[in-house]
C-alpha cells in the first residue's frame, strides 16, 4: 500500500460522514473524474472548509511523521 493510500485510509477514519462525502467529492474532482462545475454544484460550503482544514493539518502531521522515520 502506498503512502497516499495509507494516509487516505487513516484520514477518512477521523472524518464525520458529511466530511467523508466532501472528501470523496474533492478526490473525484482532483482526479478529473468530475468537472469543476459539477464539483461546485455538489459542494457543501458549510462542510468543505472544515474538511480542507482537517486535511491540511493531517498532511502536515503525516509529513512530520514520515520525516522522523
């Protein structure tokens, strides 16, 4: 399992159901599976900023852990 796969699996465990839906929507958009307009129409502006904040913090923590190894 790649670092990205491990990180994604661990990250989704700490999200609420609505945040998990927002994360999956973001992943689909970032992989080019859905268009920007579809992403914007499905995005919940109350949930997305919280999820993106958690994602940023989790990435920094994972990076620090990886550097320490």
